């Protein structure tokens, strides 16, 4: 059944400790995680060079692609 939401979902799985720490920082400022993500995406679109430069020291290493569900099914055979 197709989603009835106007905007498509964005699924991200940050490390639990990082998410908990970020949630604590945002909550302490009476801000919501969803609004923070939307603000970050807006900042990226409005001023990509400055925003990405500010993030550069915090950029995570690229995770290796392990093949997802299709690879898991192949391995079971």
C-alpha cells in the first residue's frame, strides 16, 4: 500500500549514543530532532559551501556497502 504522506520518509540510523547525545543537546534547548534535520537540509540548500565546510571536521567515514537484503538472501542459499 503506497504511503499517504505528502513528503517521502528519510531513514537514517545514527549510532545510538550519538543520537542520544544529540537529543539531549536539542532537548536542553527545547528543539526537536525532526526540526533540526529539516534546518540542516535547508542550510545545505541555501549555502552549501559554508554549511559543508562547517561539517567537514565531523564528517563520518563512509560505511562499506555490504549488499543489503539481496546479499543476505544470496548468502543463505
